[in-house]
C-alpha cells in the first residue's frame, strides 16, 4: 500500500527510517491470518485476501503481488478449512475479510463452513450499509456468503476462556482488538490500530482511519498497558516482525519473532 497513506500525517523522512518504501512509495504489508490453538479448538485471527477474489485491476491498484496460501498452510499442520472453529474478525476491510469466501464456478461460498465468525455490531452495520467513503473496502461479496455464520457482539466478548475481543474504534466503526491469555502470558493483537512495529508512536496513525483521534486514544491505552504488563504484540501486516515485546523504560524492542519470509524491501532487523 502507499506508504504515505499508511503513516498519515507523519513526514516520509521520519517513517521511512523505520519502514522503507519502493520507488512507487509503496510499503510491504503482508495480510497473513494467525492460527490460534487453544482449549482444543482452532481459531483464525482475521482471514487474509483469499485467492481468486481480486481482479487484475484491483491487484494493480493495491500492489498485491501474491494471494493467500491458507489451505496449503493448514494442510502442513494436518488441518483443513473445515477444522477451523472460529474466526476473530477485528474489522471487515477487504484486506482482512476477503479470505473468508472462495469462488466455486460462478458461486461464492464460505471457505470455513463450520466456523463461528465473531464481528462487533458496529462493524457489521458498517459493512452492510457502507458510506461513499467506505464502499471501496466494504464489499457485499465478502459478507453475504458467510452471513449465517456471523456471531455479533456489542463492545466486548469473552469468546471462551483465554480469548477476549473488545472494541477500539478508530480505524473503522467496529474495529476490535484480540487479547489472548494463558497462565501468566498475554498476547494482544491490535490489528490496524497498531499495524506494524513502526507504528509504535501513538500519534502515527493511518490516513485510512475513520476516527483518528479514537485510534490515538486506543493506542495510548493498549500499547501503554501492554508494555507495562510485558505483553506480546502480534502483527498481521508487518513485513519484518510477527510478534514483539517492548521495554517499559525505553520502548525499544526487547524480544521479537521475525517473519520467516524475507522482505522485498529489507531493513536491518534486531538479532
């Protein structure tokens, strides 16, 4: 995506030191769902862009160089799409939701037929009744085929023991976080409120945010709490890190899990 759009009002001279752009000012942003295995169940955190869902024109506009391999990736773990019990949708922009649906001939069907799909009510309303501003990312083809599987919640939900979803707003009307707790360990996925490690500064929000002041407020609350409590932050869009922890004193990275796939726009990573 366009780097300027992803960093909003922040000057390129600042953000490009942390996250490089190509000659077209695009930055590399994977759209990789995360598999969560907990309490004998399998959940996905968001759904990716799918396969065969974007037109050639859309691929060119969005700079999409590859499509989802989720079925192959699940197979490596001896899993099938039908083994997924739930999908935790942080919001329903096309780059997070398109992978819920597959094309079979002239029909669009659910890729995960047995999964409960958790969506905050404000987001569900937003995708069904998009505005002129949002109709470019809220597509009817992405929600109509899975409507019967949707589990709507208001503000917060305990999906089951150890999994909490909660409203942040900011990026979209019903944008949510996912918080995962096991024993003394906690991980939090703030999705597009904190899309990459380079967005650590609360004021660095995207130009796509519908309510940027809400995004800043959510970042100040959840990033501060997460750093204070030594939580692990998870990333869906980061081309360099899949997860990271940060120092309370300096806010420098103290632990990280690198992405296994090398980036096309390399930076000097922490060891």
